[in-house]
């Protein structure tokens, strides 16, 4: 049983290990060796190399300590002479007592008893500190107590090992075991009924040498959950690892498999340039031990080719896991073992359902029989058990009986009807949100969805949380998604609104339905969203009145997916697969829909408008963006968006990247709430962006490739700005004084001769200065920012200035 102290809410754990050490004593030996060993084993480790001199231990180190699973303290002879180290130690012991954090002491050339009692060389170091703080007896006593408590813990003593390599290996192995225990006790508590499958697959992959393993089963049965559990349990045994979720959906998005290629390229080979394409370098891959999971693979030819391309170039010690509903996929991929998923045993199904329907509590006698009946109706399918359990959580017995009656009516139908029981329990606003996600917004960032959906009488944040609680949607890396069975159920609900007339449905996504509605002008005010994949339709000429009856249209997207069963053309000389695809295909496919610029509708209710490769020179003359929140028109041929002086308080996101015909920008002073402004590669712009001065809420500013300005009125009062890209703004002569909130700064290929001080940018994480051929001086302040600095082909740097940048960073704890 955990101690009572663990009743405190444990902070989100961002690191596996926090390293506490005295830099002068150990930075060049055991600390660096341990850190390297941890990194090789994928142990996420915090080390304070990135902290600058003078920064207090709070809040940066405090947060890092609190957000770590394990703290490793390297006691050396001089450890106790550092106030920094002892404050760190004091905080570590507090976290051990408060959150049950694991603390592992390493006694490096010191005896544990000397640490415990402050004697010997260790005691001499502490005595020096005592002389400095003799007037603060309370603090000294707290440090003595912390030293004693830490020294009493089980740890590692360097004298017990024949060499440092052996010591490092034993510490690393011990950490891995503790992390595996943490996985088994924390992460598997919701993996009901999967324990034996996890062990079986782990044994096949790690002991019996199975290289390619398939997980096969129907939708909702837990294939992805099982693959993810195995991945989390064994990935530290591999040099590099990567989990590709929903490859079926990802391959159909813009960029498709090329996006996935680039992500794998980065994960496996460490290449970080987003414009570098993916060509498998066999000589680099063949010497790495790799683990890759391909989730939800279909019989799509391109997916098959892609999997073969990856697997053929991997080392024999590498492992691949493939999940699919189609057994033929696994046969084609040449897997060596197929693990067939089965429905949960009844007792495990009851256990999983109970976890969601009653939380940690066991059901009372009145609910035991009802629970068994619900589990039977759910056909012991994990997804259905979670959804139904979440739906019935904290409901009355009468509500359970009513829900069960409806379930029994539908139990002989398909699983959609079972899942619909949870949908039927939503209120109208929750239903609308669920259908918006199922038919339009699945795969979008949560922040963008909330901004688009929030109106005067509706704040979507709480409703998104409610759908998460009901297991109807999930959040992954701030992206909203849902299981494809739930997506199919939602779309079926919309289709039932008008089976024979799609123009009377609330949401349209099927290209055939949309083509019919637009061609025959059968749209009505019922339509709330249209999302058309232009790569799937023929030429379409719009009637000027086509959208007149769609007064409630909120979301409109014309996009281009990557064509199936066709290998995308790539340019190995530039490696820019995605950009080439987007420019070529969105421009071509965007021309399929004609006459939009002549429409009579004002689109005044539109909140989201996206058109890839828009081919007209302007938007409709009556286009009214008063409610518009996001405008995405990359690679368009538009010259000017709209005219007029209407204040657009709702507009937050503008992306017109690669719109080379664009000549005039908007008056940004009329858009006070803009958060992202992207005009990348809009090379023919004539405006100077002088109106951006008052965009105090701007977070992202990307003017890469714009040549129309030689200075930029960025305000130091922009306290939200995080990312600036001014690369290839060839007329820019000086970089403006930037707000201190900036985290990423891209200045590639600009004409500056010197970079002004950026010492105040304390949050800066990335600074890129590629191909700045005129750059002569980098001020010394750059070195204090401790950021990754890219200086490719900037040949004019003076050697004296380079040495200042590359000089050794000051120690922080010495």
C-alpha cells in the first residue's frame, strides 16, 4: 500500500530521470556516461546543461524534479559544497515524501556513511558551506536532514564495481527495471484482458526472434491498444522506435505517405530539416536496431509498397508490428506470426465495463445483473464496453433499465446500433459537436476546432471534455480524433436525416453526394458543412445561385487528397516530396470546380473556409467574412481577397502560403484577434505589412519568401508571439527588436550583416541562419541563449565571432 503522502496529486511526468550532480566533480566522467547510456535506452532524462548562469533553482528545476519519475543523485566529494546541489537535493526528498518519487543515490568515490554524517572529504566540503551560511542554522539543518535521508536509501557505491562502465551498466539496467515496473502498475491497469497477449507478443519479438508480427481482428476489438501496450513495454530495447497510428487515414491526407516518410526519416535517422524528403539510406538503416508499429493498414497498394520499402531495409534485429482488419494484408506483408484478436472472456469484459461504469468501485447487487446484460449486448467488444460504461456512469437504475431495453432491441443488428445508445444520451449541443467531428473535424487541432466552433452562446471546450469522458472522442498530441467505428456511426446518423436527398442533410463529405448537390443546385438551409475531395470529382461548373439556399453553411473545405494506388512523384534532387505534391496537385485539382468567384451568396455565416489551389483571381463579390475564424487558401491564384473596411473580430487564422499571384494583403488593423499569419512563398506581394503593428495576440508569423519589405514593425508588446519565420525575405536589412516570448526564429537567406542582441529571448529554442551570406558578426549575446544554432553556408563569419559562439557554456552548479 502506498504511503499516505502519495494522496497528493502527482504532477504530469515529463521525464523518466532527473540527474542531480556536482558539475566540477562528475560532468566529464560518470554524469556524461550515465546521460549517454540513458539516451541510448530511450530514458527521458533531464540534465541542467540548458540552464543559464544566475537562474534560480525555482521554478525551472523545481518543475523538472516534480515532473520526473526517478531522481538519481550522484554524490561526489564536492557535492555538499554547492548550495545549488543541496537545494536540489532538498526538493528531491520533498518529492519522494509527497509523491512517492523513486530516489536512487550513487556514491561516487565517497562512502555512504560520510554522506550520512557529513564526515571525511565529503564533510570537509559541507564545512565550507557551513562557514558561508553560519547565520542560517535552520537551512543548514534542513540540508543535513536531506543528506541523511538520501544516504539511508539503497543505491550504488562505485567501490563495489571493477570499473565505471560496469557501474553505469548496472545503474541503467536498474532504472529500466524500475520503469518497466512503473509501466506494469500504472499503464496496464486499463488493459483488462490483454496481459497474456502482451506477454506472448513480447516473447515472440524479444526472445524467439520473430521479425514481423501481425495483429488481426475486427474494428473496436483492441488491436491498437494491444500494439501500443507492447510498444511502450519494449521500445527501450531498441535504438530507435516509431509508432505510426491510423496509417489508413494518414495515407489519404494531403501529403499522405510522404508525410509519414519524413516523420520516419526524422525518428530513425535524426534528420530534422522538414523540407528533406525520404529516401531510405540502406547503409544507415541496416546498422540500427529499430522498432516500428504500422497501425490500421489496409490492402491499399501504396501502403503495401511502403511497408515493403521500410521492412526490406531494416537490420535483422529490428522488429515490425502491423495491425489490420484484413488478414490478407498480413499475408502480403510477409509477417512471420499472426496474433488473432478475440472477444474478451466474459469475466474480463465485466471487469472492463465495471471500470468505466463504476470507476474504482464495485457494482452493488442491484446492478450486477444489469451489468451482465449490457456486456452481453456489447458482444464483449472493448470499444463498446468503454463507450457504454462511460454512458451509464452515475445513472439511476431506471435509466440503466431503459438503456438496456433499447440495447436488446438493437443487439441483433450491427455494432453501430449498440454504440448509438451512447449518442442518444447526449444533449443537442453535444450531438452537434460529435457529428461535426465525425463528418468534418476529425484530425484537426483542438485549439483550432474550439476557435471555429465557439460562438456567442456556445463554448465548445467543456463539451469536448464531455465527449472525451464518454469515450466518444480522444485527444492525441492536441489533435482530436475518434475510433473509425464511431466515425462511421456518426456519418450513418447524418445519412439517415435524408436517405434519398443529400441536399437535406446537415453535413456532406461524400464526393458523389456533394457533386450531385452542387451540380443540380439542390442544397438547402439544412447544410452545415461541406468537405469535398476534389481529386475524386469530374469538372464542375457552379450555377451562380448554387449556395443561395445554404444560409446556415458554417464550414466549407475543398481539398486534395493524395491519389490511391499511384506512387507520388518525388524529386530526389531536392527531396521536397510534400511541397512538390501540393503545388502540382492542388493547383491542378483546384481547377476542377469553376465559377465560385461568380456566386451570389455572401457566405456570412461561414466560420471556416479552406480551398487548396483556388484557381480564380478573387472571391465572390458579395463574400462577407464577418464570422470567419480561419481562412486557408494555400497555392491559390487569388490576387486580392476582399475589399472594404469591415472590422473582423472573429478572424484568427490566415494561411495563404504559396499563393504567388497575391499582390495585396489586407488591412490587419481590422483583425485585432489574429493568432496566425502565414504568407510563405507569396513572392509577388507589393505591400509592406505596415498594418501588423497592433496584432498583439499574434502567435505565429510566417513571411518566408516575401520580398516586399525592408523592415517590419513588430511590437515588443506582442506577448503571445512564439514563432517567426523571415527566411528568404531578401530585402530585409535589419531584424526588428523581438518580444521576449519568441521560441523559434528562422532567418535563413536574409541580407543582414549583423544580428542584434537576442539575449532577452530567454524562451528561444531554435535559431536558424542558413545561407546568410552577408552576415559578418554574431553578437556575443547569442551564446547565452543556449539554443540549437544552424549556421549552414554563412561563409562571411569572422573566426573571432564564431569562437565566442562556440565557446564553452558556463557551469551552472560549480
